[in-house]
C-alpha cells in the first residue's frame, strides 16, 4: 500500500495487468514468442521487452548502450527510437530468460511502489524523451493504462481473452475518452455548435458526448445530446482497438453503427487512434 490512497487504484490496476502478462507468457513455447502482435514491428517477445524496459527505467536502472539496426521500418521518430532500444536489446533472449527477467522486474517494481512516499502531485520525468515532467499520479495512471493495453495485445494474439472489465480497463476508458475532444473537434473538424455521441457497450459500458463550441473547441461529458450531429455505437473492445491504433476503421466498419452525419462519423473514425 502506498502512503497516498489516491495512487492505489493505478498501482492495483498495474499489478493485476503485469501479473496477468507474466501468467500469459510463462507457458509459451519458444516459437510462440515470435508471434506477430497488433503493435507494428513487434512480436510477443518485443511487447514483453517493452514492458520490462520501461519498468526497469522507472526503477532507475541504466539504459542499455545499444545501436539499433537501420532497417526497422516502424522506428520513425525520436520517441519510437527511444522505446525500441529496450526492445531490440532483448530480441535474441530465450523464453526462459524473458520470463525470469519479467518476474524479477515485477518483484522489484512492486516493492518500490509499496514503499512509495511521494505525493500524487510530485513532479517526475516523463517516460518519453522531450516530454518534460508530469505528476506521479499521472505517471502511474499512464503505466497502468499502457500495461493493460499490452496485456490485451497479448491476449488477442495468444487467443486468451479476458480482463476487459478489470481495473486497467476503466483507467483506459478515462484516458481514451479524454482524447475525444481533440479527435472530434481538431482532427475531424466537426462544425461549431455540434455534438457527437459515442455509445459504447460490452464489458465496459458508457456514453460520452463531445460538444464543439463557437470557437471550434471540444469538450466531453457523460450527458446525452438531444440533437447530435452523429451518434457512433460500438462495443468496448472495438473502441479500444481503434483508439489504440490496433486496427483501422475499414476493418471493423461492420461492427460499428453510425446515425446522422455519415461523412463526419467517417472522418472521426478514420482519425480515432490517439496512442503513440
């Protein structure tokens, strides 16, 4: 238990997801570690390497001294290059080496989190370079979100569905819906004085309305709109996959119901991915 109860939901969600990842990969045969995931250029091994690497950096471990190959098509900017080092350095690790390092990292990081005494508003470095500092509360929320999303990546590719309504799922809901105003008002250029409703069903059910004001700025809330420009209805897993860039709209269009302004809804769904 941390000293500050407001941090505990994120810690609990992170713990549940990272332990689930450990359980998922423990029995894998060597070849299964090479299965392709929805993350561009990343295998099962690479996703687990990413999770290990970030947690090791948060533990204060030095970053590996490693030169990336030049032919990694998915490495396109400084942020992806920064992330890829922790992944590429483990690309030749065996399954037992991966599971052992993951288990050891979980033990160390869990101990660190149990002994955390800093307050929620403490400023800490962002995990990405050039992003400045964020609060400890935001960092822990983003780690819970990231690890849960990668748990779902692994569950999907390994055929082990589950935890779509866990603590991490509700943190992911809040993180992803907070990005809706930018998607609707900025990326899709929804007209001023309009509203777009998102009706999401499944293991996590919610309704969110994005309202665009006279200046083109968007806000989001949980109240319905009497006359929305468009209503977009879809299930939670499809929402997650779209918002995290795991799938494109055209691949899941048959799973989404649109009412109202079709071109606006299409523009929104074509610009729905909000994760790096």
